[in-house]
């Protein structure tokens, strides 16, 4: 009474239940009744069919199995590592749109911020040369590193490199209100140099070496005009450059993370497909028949 004659005719003589005939089917074999819940694919990857030859409802299973055969795990990882979304596209997964969109958006933001940073860097270097450095020294123009230009925002003047060029040797700047003067004052404190008679102090030679290493020489001296806004304007340019440089780094980090995430996603998807080549998930409940 539980199964039709057609199903009885299909029952195996060995007493084992038959393969699933669809998303939900009842099968009789020997003295048992098996209720089979299937995703719609028979083992081997072909779609299960019912008694009339119709295909079972296995849309999700078909897509999953097809993905497993399309691309291998290593290939999925490397392809999306190179181009985010490529593995997902080949696997038939619409997440490729999100990965590709993030790549395009943040790559464009990175290139734009990097170009702005380069232009702003050129602008503030030219500004410093024209407003604070030109004419302070007869040396040809020499651009400093970023730390040098940040010091220009905090110090109104570098002070002299050699306070008395007419004397033999180097005579450090003594005004602590200037950058070079502050370096010499710090060297004097570190090496116990007597300010009234520095050259006779035991630590004078070491203090002078400290000054040579950290002070700015003739080609990098500067002095902002007192009472003007040049130094404040220059500080704003430095701040804008810092901001755009941070935005470029942030965009690059997101681009890098997108590559890695897409690669791991593609690998995991291919891995799951490889672990279930038939692409079917099911549950078989067997009930003894008296």
C-alpha cells in the first residue's frame, strides 16, 4: 500500500534501496521502505530523473557540480590573486562583480591620490625654495627629504652652518632659536661643553661631530620672512600632501586585501566542489516494513 507497482518492479532483488529518483522519493527494497531527500543529482554528476524521465529540481546542485569541474583549486587561487573576481567568474559565481568593482574603484583612487601626492610634493618644494631658501646660500639647489621639509614648518630659520666663516674650522650656530643653534645647544648638554669656552671642553670634539651629523649645511639653509604667512601656507601644503599620501596607502591596502580575499574565496569554492564531485546532498531514512 505504501508504494506503487511500478516502484515495486524497480526494487532491487538484493534488498538495497534504489538510487534516488528525484528531490523526494520513496523506494522499496526487500523488507524496507526508504525515503530519499535529494538535491536533484544522481552520483556521477548527471541530473536525477523521475519515473517519467523528467528532470528533478536540482538547480543549486547543478551549478555547484559544474563549478567543481570548471576550475581547480590552485588555478582558482592564482587566477583571482592576479585578477580579483576571475575565479568567481569562471566558477559561475556572481561575486566576481563585487571583487572586480572594488578593484577598479580603489585602483583608480590609488592612482589619483598618488598623482596628487607627487604634484603636491613638487609644489611645496618649489614654494620652499622660492620663499625661504633662495638667496640664503650661494650653493645650487638641493632638495631635502620629507623630514627636512617638515622641519621647515616648525622652525622659522635654520641659522648659519658656520657662524664665523673667517675662522679656521667649523664654528657652530649658537642661537638656540634657530634649528642649527638648537642642535648645537643639545650637543653641548649631551657632552658637557662649557658655553663660555667650548673649544677647551673635553667633549667639544664629540659635540662638534654630533652637530655635523644633525645640522643642515649651506645648501639646505632657510629663513622664512618674519610677519608673513609663507610658513603657514607652506604648512598647509605639507598637511595636504600627508593626507593624500595616506589616502593612497589606504587604497593600496584595500586593493591588496581584495586580491587576497578573492583568491581565498575562489580556492575555498573550488575545494568544496572537489570534496563533493557528484554535487548532491541528501538524506536517506530507512524504515523496516513488516
